[in-house]
C-alpha cells in the first residue's frame, strides 16, 4: 500500500499558518 503525501505533509508547520479552507 503506497503512502499518499498530503498537502499538509508538504507544507509542514506552515499548514497551521494558513486560513481554514472556505466551504463550497
């Protein structure tokens, strides 16, 4: 089973600095 890299893993600590995604 392959490990899927999420955007959160790429951004790391910077992910917490982003505003919450707007609901669509």
